[in-house]
C-alpha cells in the first residue's frame, strides 16, 4: 500500500527506507514495512512468513523504529502474516523489550486465528497482554497483544 515495486526484489518504503522482499521459493513473498501513523505511533506491517529467514530483519526494524522515532506506541500489524516460527516469536519479544525500555506500548494488531493459537500454545498471550481490550485502538484494528 505504501510501497512502489522496484527492480531487483527491493521495495521503496515511505520515509526513504529500502526493505528487501523475499520469496521462499514457492512463490510466497515476505516483506516488512515500517511507517509512522498520524498519531505518532510506529507501525510495522508484516506480509508473508516470519521465520528464521527474516526474524533478524523484523527485530532490526522494530529496534530501528524505537530508536529513531521514540514513538508512544509500536504496532505490529500481522494482517498479512501467514506463518510464524520460534525465531519470529523471538523477534517480537525483542521488539517488545526495546519498546518497553523507553516506556512505550507494544501492540500486535490484526492477528490471524492461526497466530492467536500460536500465542495460546506458547503461553505468550498473558506476556503480551492479550486480555486487554481493543478500545484504545482504531475500530478497524483488533488488538492481539500489548503491554
């Protein structure tokens, strides 16, 4: 939505950021994008899989958003995410830690039912505050995690 396809598998992101697009060999593209909302919140959107091939990229993107922008809220939008493994969960935990170190809120929004199941099975629902209400978020977004 805020990207312009470029040659060589790279996308140009808002704020002049370049983030590589990956393909898992079966045609599934994976990309990570970050931007600032009108309210000053950092939004990191993930499309495709979050696994060992891009977990470091996700963690770096989250740390970068926190260190560059010091936002009051970091939202990780998983609307387009299709899969997450343990290294992906580790990247989210790393983003959570970086965010809470500056006393900001970390939220995962728009999770798929499969992602919610992963949080249930791993016991991370409580860690990420799944019991909180979504009233603080815009109506079209559903809150899955927060602190």
